[in-house]
C-alpha cells in the first residue's frame, strides 16, 4: 500500500492570527479525519492545543514527537510594579476582553508598553496568553529567582521576546513507531524554530528518515537554517532514503528551493501547484488557487512515485464573539503526499 503523509501549518498563533482559539476544535476535527500514516503539524504553539490533537489522534497515530521548548518561561518573573503599566493599558484599550480577543488587542495597542518589561517578565506573560489580563499577568507576578531577574529588557526591536514559552509549535505523529529521534534547534528571533528527525518503517518502502521542518519566514535567518538542516540530513541519513516535509517558507524556483534540489531533494512527479498560503482566507473564508506554495513534501534517495495534493482548504463557519464567521482553518493549507504509487 502507498505510504501517505501530510503536513499542515495550523496558524494557531493566539494574539497574532484571527480566531486562533475559535478555530482549534475545527482544526483538530479536520486533522483527526485524515487517513495518513504520518502527520507533521506546525503552529500548535500552546501545549493545550497540542494535547487536544494528541487525544483526538491517539488511536490512529499513537506515536508522537514534540520538542521541548527552548528557554521556557520562568515563573514569578514579574513584580507587581513592573506589570502595572501593561495592565493599565489593557484595561483602557481592551476592557472586558479575555483569551484570544485580549491577546490580539494587547498586541495591537499595548505592544510598546509590553516591550519595556524585563525580558523574563515579558516572556512569562507571552508564554500562555489565555484568560483575563489579571489572570495572564497574575501567573507571572511574584518574587523572581536570581536566574530570572533582569533589570531591563534588551534594546532590540522585540525586547528579547521569546513567544509562547519558547515552544516550537511543532509535532510529528505516526501510525508506526518513531525511531532514532532527534531535534535540531535553529538560531531565530521571537519564535523558536527547528527540525525534527525520526526513522520510520514505511510499508513497501523500508526504513525512511523523516525530517520535519518549520523554517523562519525569509530574512537573514533562513539561509543558515537551511544549511544546518542539510548538514544534519547528511549526518543522520547519509545516502539512505529521506523525506523532508513542512512549512519551508520558500517557493519552487527560489534560490533556497534550488539549494534543496541540488542537495538531492525532489518535488512530486506532478505536484499540485496551487498556493498553500492564503493572504485573505482567515478574514473572508475565500479560497483560490493563487498565493505562495510554501508547504512541501520532498523526497531524496528513493526511486518511487510521489504525488501531492492540497488539502484542508475548504472554508468553515465558526462562532466568534457570539456571531457566525466565515473563515478558513488556517492561513495555510495542508499538503497530502502519497509515496510509492505508480
């Protein structure tokens, strides 16, 4: 039987993308309905969202790998005086809001205030942006430990922010055991970025080295991430068959994609060329074939058929703020790959 794999960037970025909290049940439902042997998800930033997915897929995809966060948030990292300006801003600009709505409002109206906080305090608040403003900051107020103490935030654009407690937001789930597990951490800002490795026994194929990756969205960070990834692929897989999948944040024809091809990775025999990133879907529910094809399933060292198709691209209706809203599951669409047909 063909070996089927899927990748999906769920866009569950609370406080950044619209309707993240409201979309979670629909995202989990859609992923649980997939009949695949291997699934890689991105932007499941919060452990609570990941736990929902794990429970929903436990019977079908019982084996999982999720990397531990980098630089996890320190508890009791803020003093009451430090958070007072942020609370005042939230009360003035975001009165009555909580959870998703509060997080987005604070990012929009109070970011400049938040970025003046000491780095450990800022990162604690950004690690779990759920609840009212008093609940969010209340989890972080106390007597900081010596390692958590920091008198001032670094003078950078993001004030030393590490979002979502250093979560990578990624997870790999499989029908069969995942062996030879590994995690590669990339240099990145704001969001932790990295790659996962596992070796799986694919029916009709044999051992397959899986590299599941979420690269930074362009900029100076991306090329060195790719070079580190390719060196890691050579180290872990050598000349053995390798599968690369995820949100690579690069399009076919780009210099980075050509670098992947020079390293031996190939696209599908007849790839689905429709875009997998939607600029407007979350806001309107409109779906078309344009946009960037950023999400990929690529093969190296395996002479067998590879077919891909775009999935998880239907509009959905959710309830937000007490009213029905037409949207999409994410700002990305998924990719389903069938390996070994033909």
